[in-house]
C-alpha cells in the first residue's frame, strides 16, 4: 500500500484511553481530529496506538499538520469497522522551516562608504 498523507488543522485532541485486552495485554491509544482545507472541508479522526501517542506531545489545537496514516478495516459479527491509524505527524512550522531554511547573512561591504554617490 502506498503512503497516505493528508494536511489539515487540528480541531480536537481527545483524552488518552487505556485498558487491558482479553489476553491480559495492556494497551493505550489517543485520538485527534483534523479538518482539511479543501473546497468542501472534511473532518478526519485519527488514532494513535501505544508509543505513537507521544507524537501528540508537541501538537496543539489550531496547528496545521501533515499526517501520514494507514487505513485498516475489520469485520465483527457481520459488520465492518474502520480505523485510521496515524504513524507520523509533522507540524507545518517544521515543514516550512525544513523546506525554506533561513538564508545566510549577507557579507559586510569592504572599504570606505564615503565614495557612494548618494
């Protein structure tokens, strides 16, 4: 499957959830919602499982982010359930600073400025 990404503004960061599975294994997850900036904006809820929940530590509501994710579907009792599992979040500020680094400072002119015509 090719990498899926989407860009949007974080509108909600849900409370973390945790529990113990039927097999006795502990789990934790956290969800967050972004809204796209399309002609017809869509809201998408992403789930972060386990250590991936730490990705939200530097993310705040109102930030524009790029989210990389996987889609997963599973059947239970004749019904299908879908998960949108995020695995990478990049804030726009980090994207723009990586794409356009600050230019180096211009060198100081050498010599005397007294011969300038203005």
